[in-house]
């Protein structure tokens, strides 16, 4: 089934989820209401709360407790995006101007903090200490993932292992905790949910690799700026592979460019072409397929069901998605 099929099947639950989020973020402060309302108009695909719901459905059913858990994860995710936009000086997201672009960094940080507080409150409403603990752990992992990525950009050691360490913390951890809190919200024992959490980790790694591939293609192909990661000094999997396999003289020239920083457009294009010429994109796709193959046995340890099929098909969607 397609991702649209999955969200259509969950349409009533997703409607209620968005009502919960809107209610949780409602405030008598006009400026905050204006910002929150505008932000929530662009919800994205909401893959993470869908993962919470499907995890709960695989091991139980989607209840109000599950929806509060899903809301907590979606709000924490959005808080991290708002803060990331400040850190990276991002001016557009999902085709819309970011909070920091419209209202400045000071306001954006406060709004991100407000989303974070709302996420914690939704966690409390589940009445589950393990879910609150998951939120706390996730907040730390997301922060450490960003710090690790910043350190990689500054040190430029060009190690694939460092890349995977960063994306495991900054992206895969969120998918893992979505599976964990979905299972926790239906009181599934840890030993029953463990394979699902492992599956979600592999899915999260693939999500970030696919996102990083987008950086190597033009705006009209994917609807987002090209080379943003490279401008920020972030060397992702496609380029890391190219640097490893290219002739030493070519690789050294590219490394020197990256370490110098302040890249102009022609230099960005040189790095992108170098990556493509040396099989970086193909390697990234092969890594996603490897992770997919390794992940499937975890999911297939559960009895066959439409929910298991939906979780299987989300992985396929993640690899094939166009934005």
C-alpha cells in the first residue's frame, strides 16, 4: 500500500491527533497563537506520529493514550526542527518561510521551547513514566546528534562511521522512540516491542540518507535548495563514499575545498558532480537497500497483519520518496 493509503486508513486518528496538538499549543498570547497557527498549517507527512500509531496498532489498538503519546513525539520533533532552523539559519522549510526568517531567531527559540514544553505535557497526560523518560532521552539524543554533526563539520575527518553515529542520534533515535512509546502506550512488554524498535532504527537511518541524497539534485527536481549541507560544511554519505573511492589527487582537491569553507556556487556544483561521477548516489542507495534487507526480519517476527504490511510499506516509501 502507498503512504497515502496508510494515512487514509488512519484519517480519524490523525484528525484527532491534530486537534490534540492545536489544543495543547493554544494560548491567550496573540503573537504565539499567530506563529503556532501558521506553523501548524504546514504539517508535513507526519510520518513519526503515524509510526507511533502503527506501533500501537501492531501490538494493541490506537487509544487516546496512544494519541497523546503521538502528539508528544510530533511536538518534540517540531521543536527540534524550529531550533535546527535557527542553528542552520534556514529560511524556508516545506516551501514556506521559517519562523526565524519571519520573526527572528529570538522568537524562534522561544517558540521551539514552547513546543518542547507542550510535548512534555502530552507525555505526562499519557500517565506513563516510561513515555516521559523516552521523551527526555530523545531530547538529549537529538541535541547530541546535532553537536556530533557540528563537530564532524569542524574537524572534517571524512569518516563514514562518524556520519552514521550522527544520524543514529539526530534522526534514527526519533523513529526508535516513536516505536517505543507506541508500544508502551498499549502496555506491550519490552521484549515484545524490541524487534519493532530495531526495525524503526533502520528505517530512521534510511530516512536521513534519503534526505541527504536530496542535497545533490536541483530545486526543480525535489522542490528544495541544492547544496545546503555542503554550504554548511556537512559532508554526508554520498560525498564521503566518493572521497574514499576517487583517485587520491581528485579526492585531496575536494577535501581542501571543503576544509576551506565559504564555498561559492561553482565549487558546490564541482562537489556535487564529483560525488555523482564517483558513484556516491548509487552507494547511498545501496546502503539504504542493505539497511532495508537487515531490518525486514525484525518486522517479520510479528504475525502477518495489515498493520505489519503498513509498517513494511512505509520503509519502501521512505527509500522511494521524492521530497
